[in-house]
C-alpha cells in the first residue's frame, strides 16, 4: 500500500493543499468592506470629535469603550460565532510576538505623549485620518498575511 506517487499525483496533492490553505484564509478573514467601513468610521469619528468638542466630552469615552469591547469580543470563539464567522481552532501567539506587541504599544504611547506636548493643531484629525486610511488599505492585507503564516505553520 506504500506506493510512490507519480509526479502528477504529487502535483495534484500539493495543489489541493494550497487550495485548502487559501480557503481557510478566506474563511478566517474579515470581509474587505468591514475594514473599509471601520477606516471610514474612524475618520468620521475624528472629524466629529474635532468639530464638536462637546460631543467628544460627552460621548467620546462611551464610543471608544464600546469599540474596544467589540474588538476584544470579536477575538473570542463566542464573538466569532455571534458575528457569523467560522470558528476555528485557537492559536496562542509565540512569545516573540508578545514582545513585539509590547514594544509597539510602548512606542505608540511615547509618540502620542510627545505629540501632545507639542500642542499642534488638529493632531486628532490627522491621526484619525491616517489611521483610518491605513486600516482601510492595509488592514485586509495584514490580516491575510497573518492568517497565511499561521496556516503555513510559521509563527
């Protein structure tokens, strides 16, 4: 029963594996419109906060907390099920990924702190527009890249 496959059989098997990886990536990724909508919402939110500081003071914290809660819930198994996405096997990030994430968070915090001391006008809108465009353009690419690395076994 241990026969050596022919080159055609091996090629077909490899093609099948690549197709299944592609299908897994597509199933696990958020739709592109979700990323574009999120980026547009971030831009609109920054403009509204800039034009109406009273709105930002009264509703800003609630909106930001709701978005952070939604982001946190969407990374859980139950959150995936609530949003109608396929639920897959959980993966624990590699220890090196935690170090990179902590370093990036510290760097971002330092940049925000320094920018707040410069007293530049319209910094909030600039950050939101850049962040929204980055989310809409690079979000789908980055998510698919991460998922493809996971399905290939590269962490």
